[in-house]
C-alpha cells in the first residue's frame, strides 16, 4: 500500500466512525424534537447554537482548523434543525383571533410548519390545549405600553398549562379602512381594547369614536364587510391585505417601541435541568400583615431577582388576591428547589408555571 492509499484508508475509517456518531447525534436530535413537540417549544434556539459553536471550538487544538470546524458544526446543526422540523411539522397550535391577528403572526413565526387553530377568544385557545385538540397555544401576556393581558394571566393561574417559553413581537398598529377612506372620512374605529389603548393619543387627537372588538383581525374583517368609509379598524398590514383594506395611516401606536410578549403554553412542563434563566411563579398568601413581604424576602434570600410582581383579584372571592412574579435565574437548580420548599411554608397556593429563556421574533 502506497502513502496515498494509506491516507485514504485512514479517511475511510474516520468517515465510518463519523457516520456512526452522526447517526447517534441525529437519534438524540429526534428525541429532542419529541420533547419540544410535547411542550410546544420552537426548534430554533439561536443562543443555544451560538454556545455550542463557542464551546466546541475550544476542542479543536489546531488554530488553522477552527474556522473550518465552525462551518462544519454550524452546518451539522442546520441538518439537525431540519430533521427536527420534519418531526414537529404537524404540531397543532391554537391562538386567539383570526388569520392576520398579531397572535396569528406570532404563532406562524414560532411554528412556521405548524397546523393552526384560530379560536374565538383566549379561553377557547387555552382550552384547545387542555382538551388535547392542540399541543400548544400562543397567547399574549403583556404589552410594553398597555401592560398585562389580565384575562390570559387569570387562565394561567386557574388552569393546568405550563409556560415553556416567551417571545417578544414588535407591534406596529395601523389605521385601516375600505379603499378610498381617509383620516377625514373616518368617524369611528373598532379594535381589540389593547389596540385601542395603544393608539389612544392618535384616536383622541382626531376625535374618533371607538368600539371594542374581540381582536384586531376580526375588526378588520368587520370593517371590510361594512364597506363604510366612516368606519376603520386598528390592526396589522397583513390583516388589511387579507380583507382587501387600505392602510390609511401607519404606526399610529403611541409607543414606537411597542412590543407584545407571547407565552408558549402546553400540557407538559419544560422540566429538563437548567431550562432557562427566567421563571413564572403564581402564589397566594394568608391575609395577615407581612405575609407578602415574607414570600418576597424568601425569593431574594436565594438570590433571585424579580423583574415583575403583580397582583390579580381571585374570581368569586371579593377582595382576595393572588400574586404572580417573573423571576430571573435558574429555578431548576438546587437553589431553586430550596426556595420553593421554603415558600410552601408561607404560601397558601404555590405553583411554578414555567422555566424558560425568552426570545424575540419580529414581523
């Protein structure tokens, strides 16, 4: 055997080892896809992939090869991602509203190959997952300008589903109406209460009447059906295109950095170790002086920062409230377990709704 044949034999032997390792890696990717499908988690995780590249580059001793290896591992992860997408492609996703609503846009950004179930309201979308008709629901929980979406928070408090991730969608509200309508012809605007709130200054400045509607896209459909130039909706460009409307005025929301956070909810908890650096916790405390402070102090004692603390009234119990926090830190760690155990001594009801990383998607 000459030198070239020997080198080719070495490559063939290495290729055989790599083929076995590739199959092993893809089998693990298949199991990851099954885990994500059960919990309504999107396949692509940019932060995770960047960390894999950074970590693995440290394993390459020859500096001349590191750039080539970065290309190799990046391509390998894309192949893995494509395989996972093929497995998850049938995931059923519920959202509130009709096609063209912001929830519809967010759901399709997060699950581009999913099967989508538009629902009449938040409760119906949540219930579709509880009943098993869908694997996951994408529902808004907070807007950077109008605040919390209380109806969804109440569903989360009272229901069995878990938050497995949150995503931010930048919102651009637009005044849309029938072709030929102008700001001058419009007398009344219809939309979801959150959208009306986000555009309150614009509406007030023009003296428009307002009417609340179940969601922004349904409002656009209503305006299209009425064919009245004195009636306009507030919603997305996509909704305008879908229902044959014209965009009368763009980006009319008061806050130009107007962002809505959507939660990805499913029946199964994302319970793997170190699932993220944020968590969502709901609890009640006894009606006595200092009870809430005790709970807050315990959370701080274990080194967790609360990025948000809110109270909500308990339905059917006048003047009774529950609390929910969004915390920063790995709650799946030993520290988190100890914190949860201590909180049980001061909380009447305590439930960890989810641990996640959080991300952004944009229209």
